[in-house]
């Protein structure tokens, strides 16, 4: 819990990662829907509700696009970049290493991997994290509780060639909330000043080896409701810079360990 205010709960009061096994039905259904949403956003051109992705900013090798959402004032975000000199496995290992992510991602103050389960063709994770204050303190720290499905394709030699992960918000009223640790996390949150935020279904990461090059094409999708009562214009403006800063930190971390290996898929990261 390093970096959080003293009023936040002690580490021992938060759930600890449990053993692996098949994903409970409620989590599986939520993540299968998230994967469907993510695939439509990654590969479908315009968004499923008909909005066009428009270039918002470009910073060195990173392009940030944004699109409206029919049911939310919070904008969708899409990041595209090519990371030279690294493997696909290094990209997914950096994105999945949640327990240590707050040590290099300055947008986070605390991270916790709760549980891992097996799913057809991949695996599922239950994760929690808190964000740093943003917009000169106008946006306070938020708590996210997410589910994430990860699927991997490998070459005949075993090299990881493509990875797709998709995320969605998990909540105390969903099926199996007690079993997957979400109910306990929500109970802890009530003792804190943290605002509960949520990730819309369909966020995630797609990483693909670029043929003939030692490089990985990486796309990240992000769509969040940070809660609270701030005007959407402030939130959307702050989000653009925060996302670009987080991606910059991510690229530095991937390049720091360009051949990093992912831990066994059945193990806790």
C-alpha cells in the first residue's frame, strides 16, 4: 500500500491472490462479452456505435485517437505505436505484471493481483489498482476493480506472435462476486475516501509481431468512467495527457527488459 494516505486500509485487510482453476460462470460471461467488444473495437474500423476514431495527439512514436460513445460523455481512447527491439512476450509481460506496475507507471499508486483462473484459449485475472490524483488535484485517487482475459497465439517454434487482452469492470452485485474477491474489495473501499471508478467493457491491448522486423505493433484501448461529479470536459482533457504519459512509461519499461518472459500462464503474475 506504499504511497497511499494513512487513512487507507492496511495491506493485510485486502484479499490475497487465491489458487488457479476454471473461471466462475459470472466472471467468464463478463470477460467473454469484453473480448467480443474489444475485437470489434480493435478490428472494426469505426466504433460499433458508429463513431469515427480521430487523431487527438501524436507524441514521438505514439498516436492517440479518440471517439465518442453513444451512452457516455467519457471519450473512448485508442493508442497505436510500434515498439522497436522487443518481443511480443515482453510487451504482454510488462502489461500483465500488475504487482510491480505501480513502481514504474506514475499514474498508479497501488496495484494488487487478486486471482487468476483458466479460460478456453487463455486465462483470466482479477485485479485492483488505485490511480494517482490528476488535473492539479481536481481529480482525486480512484479505485478500479477489473477483470481481464488474455489470449495468446504462438508460432510453430513456440514464439509468442500475437496477444489480445480485454478488460471490464467487476462489481459487488455481479454473479460470483464473493468467490472472485470483489465483494471483499468493495467492503474495504467503504472504509476509505477512494472514489470507485469503472472500466467499460472492451478496453484492452493487442500486440502483434511485425513481419521481418524486430518490433511489435501495439494497440491499447481505454474507456473509463472515473466517477464523481467533475465536468466531462475536464475529465476528457486530463485523460489525454495521462494516457500518453502512462504509455510512455510503459514503452520505457518494455524496452528496459526487451526479452522479458511471461510467467507460466497458470501461475499468479
